[in-house]
C-alpha cells in the first residue's frame, strides 16, 4: 500500500518491488565514537535501502574485491526489520549544523539504536518521514 495523499512519496516504480527508498547516509560508529575525544563522533558512509520488510545497509567495495557475498549495492553490512523499529526521531538541537541532520532509529529487542545523518535538510525530511510511515504501517 502506498502512502495516502499528504504523506511522503516512495521512490517511483521501485515500491512495486518492495523498495521504498534508497540512498547514502552516514551511520554513527558507536564504538569508535565512544573512544573518540571529538564531540561529533565518528561517522561512516553507507548505502541504505529501505524496503517494506526492513532497513538494509551496505558498505562500498572495490571492484577488485572478491565478488562473492556482494550485493548490488556493495557488501551487506546489516539490517533492521521494520517490526523491530519503535520510532524515528531527530537527534538534535545542536550548534553543529551537521548534527541537525542526524536522526535516531530506536529499536526494540535489539539492544541497539542507530544514529544516521543525512547530507541535506531535504534528505533528512524524506528519510525520517518515510521511515516513520513504514513503522506505522506495520
């Protein structure tokens, strides 16, 4: 089912395959951020694919890397099932403009929340709205 009028739109044509949204976001590396002395933490760019079943993230691989285990988007690094997602919320009122583009995906039963960061306010709005819509649809 597609979002009703007034709700965020999904990627044209891809939704019939179960893909709602794709694109690059930054994922906060919690372990390295905890060890880091910097306030902003450590961020790694990943390619994300939001489907009707979950959010999948991929790491870019070199063409020379072994092709076994690679997916169309790179090496699959992890995923979060939609049914395990509780909510998505903006991470912060911070003086750092980049942190204003961060949002946290809260999960239940996984023991981990995911902090992601978009490259622009438009992407931030798009990702947070479509993820929130997907969570509500479950």
